[in-house]
C-alpha cells in the first residue's frame, strides 16, 4: 500500500512540475489560437490561462502537497528496503541516507525528466493534460487565492513592490515562431495565405538592411553626365528601364537619375533632365530607408559601401516587395532569368546573383557566409580576387566552382560541386 502511494505521489509530482513548465515554455500565440476553437479543451485552456498566476500557484500547491505525502511514506520505506544493512548505523546516518535517496528519486523521476519532456512537447502536452489540470485547478483554487492574497500583501504592504503583474502577453519571437511553423507545416501543393506570408515578412522587415535587398553595382544602368542625350535615349530603349542613373567620372560618383518622361521634353543635355538622388549606407535598416525616401519624396537611393563607393541601388519598390512579395516590373524578365538546378552527379547550376544564404537554406550546401559577399557570384569573385571568365575553375571552401558564363563585368552562371561529391 505504501509503495503504491509513493508511486502515485511521484506521478502526480511529475504531472504538476510538467504542467508548470509546459505553460511557461508553450508558444502563447499557439495557445491563443487554440483557445478560439469550438471544443471543450479550448474552453478549459481559456479558464486555465486567463489568470496565469492562479494556474501556476495551483500547480505549485498540488506539487507541495504530494511532496509532503511522498516524504512521509518514503522515509520509512527506505529504511525498510535497506534493512538490516542500516541497522547498525547511527540515527544521523539513517536520516542522511533517507534524505539522499528520497531526494535523488524525486529529482530524477518527478522533476528533471518530466520538466525536460514537458518543455520539449509543451504545446502538445498542455492540451493533452488540460482536463486533469483543470480538475486540480478547481480543487486548489481557493487555497491558491489565499496564498496569492497573502503574497500580494507582503509584496505590496511590506516590501512596497507592485505585487502580481503577470499577464498573458506573447512575444514577437513567439509570433514569428508560430507563423514559421504554419508555413513549414503547409503542404507543398497548398498555397499559403497571402496574409500569413505578409505577416511573416513584416516580422522580418525590421531586421533587413539595404545591402540585403539592393540591386548590385554590376547591374546598374547608367550614363556619364557629359554623354549625349542620344546615348541616354538609346539606353532607355535598350534596357526598357523607366529610370537611368547619371554619374560624373566613375560609377562611384552617382549624382542623380533621369526619368524616361523627361525625354518627352527634348532636353539638350543629360544634366538638364537629371533629378537629384539620395544616398544611404549599406548598413541602414530598410525601414529607416523607407522613412528617408518617403520624407524626401524620392523613389530610389544609392547605397554606399564603407569607402563611400557605389555598392548598389534600392528603390521604394524593392522595399515594398519585402512586405508584399515580388512585383513584376521592367527589371524582371517575363520568363525569369534566375537559374537553379540540381544535377544527377551531385553538382548544381546556379545564377551567380542568387544569395548564398538562400542556396544554403534550400540546398543545404553550407557555403561560408560573410560580410564580404552576399551572392554566389560574390563568393567566386572573393576567392578569385578578380572577375573570373567563362571556363575558369576554382577550388574554394570545399567546393569546385566552374564559371559557365561570364562577361568582362560580371559572372552570369556558375556550376557548383561539393568536393565530397567529386
């Protein structure tokens, strides 16, 4: 009988400890969503979590009671199990042995293991055990209220603190985790709601910098300020862009841009049609860049590197795309110019402008990521120390890099093979 009581106490203690850590570790956004469901579990979750302190105190009260009962029975049973080995020991040693064995068992079976298990599967287990938890919550509710009242009296009247101020708020991180789980859990053939995708983009928006979304220097279409207007007109026709940048001397000194509408005014010089442009460092957050462009009523900015040279450009459209997804415009080929292809022999063919971070996430290639480059082409140039030409082969960071297509100004296409596959 005593052994059965001890086992029951261990199970209940594991339950109370587990539910306590499950609530603390659970995703609060997930709980809020579950509470909206029209079933009995959802109603119980609502009751349990509407007053977090009362719920946690109820679990602590239950745990304290079963630990007292456990200690009462376990002490005698330890001596009985070890008799007659402890018969010759002093009372102090017997007491020390009782405490050591009892504590070890309770810590292992009712604290350490359950808390790890409930922490890992918090969202699932808090729903699974919601009904028994609510039963104990009702039993210990009144006692818990008295304990909370006494605690608040001591904290407020004697220690002059604010008392219990815990509220069931959820953090930005929990919201991001929940949305990511929803996106990852969606079937590959199932189209994710645009609202969820926009919500996720909004959470990531504040952490993005200009260098993460800019059009790189090598893809900028520009004319020199002293070029003939005919050359500017020809570049508009050739590229199909609505805006052409204007520089003085070199591309590191961009001084403005010309909108295609200006050509209808038949300007005599490029400078007479030029509109001033804004400048921003690579490290500026795009939310701050958006505020800058909006305040100055500009549609684009030149992104400068740490030496003051031109690193790329960012338009308001680029920033908006980070929230609402791709917007097709004159810079986007209708057929798509991005190539990514896995070959049977374990190698890959990629457009050089693909981000290294994207390639690593999708193809699990573990290409080193540094501030020196963001694209696969930048990775190749970084190790070649120059722009490699078509047909060149490089070995770098455990990869064989073969330049499939390149011009004098930039790399277009790369074949990438992990050396382990060779």
